[in-house]
C-alpha cells in the first residue's frame, strides 16, 4: 500500500492513522519522512481496514528486501498475537 492511499483513507489526518493502529503519531509521521510504510505496519493497517487497504512489499520502507516468506511470517505472527 502507498502512504498516500492510507492518508486519504483516514481523512488526511496523521493522528487518526496512529490511533487506529495503536502507534504514536510521531511513528506515523516518520513514514512520511521515509516516503513509505514498513511492511509490518502495512499488515496492521490491512487488518484494521478489514482488507480495504492491502499490504504490499513493493511499497514498503526502502532498505530491506522482503521475501514472500517474510510476508507470511509477519502475517502469521500478527494472527497468533490477535487470537482470542
């Protein structure tokens, strides 16, 4: 997912993004500085938007190469952490 689409989804409010996924506003603003959203944060956003926004490794924070195995591991960890 692209930063712009998340920003638009949350009515162009950085604080609304942060609150909805349980992060600080400064963390979310850091994405703006980097120009991309970390993949693990994208997974959170995908979950909290009920899949309306989809995580995409191609649009994650530059600097780290993500593999399909990384994506599956992160999604599995998130699912295990959120079981009731």
